[in-house]
């Protein structure tokens, strides 16, 4: 899903701007999941600036049904 979104939208190059690249990745991940992944991304210290988290919030996606940081593959 993420790859399809990126191919379809062809985001502008953010070469050299790691904060923007991480923000775009987070936006695509959240959109593909259909959930606001802010809690998970913050818990794992994903390097997104506050402006990136504001973009995530603006998507208006619901929070995940479970705490994603507590999932495991046991």
C-alpha cells in the first residue's frame, strides 16, 4: 500500500532533508494503515519535527485499536 501511494503521488524530492523524508514516510505509513500512528512513532523516537506531527493530525485518522508498542511476534 505504501509503495502504491508513493508511486501514484510521486512526492517531491526531499534529498538532503531527513526530517521531511521521515515525515513523508510517517504520513504514508499512517495513510496505508488507515490509522494515526503518532503514538507508535513517538514511542520509537522517530525523528519527525512537530510540524510533521501536525500534518499527521491533520489527516484526521483514528488512533489504532491497540497499543502498537506492546505487540510482539511470540
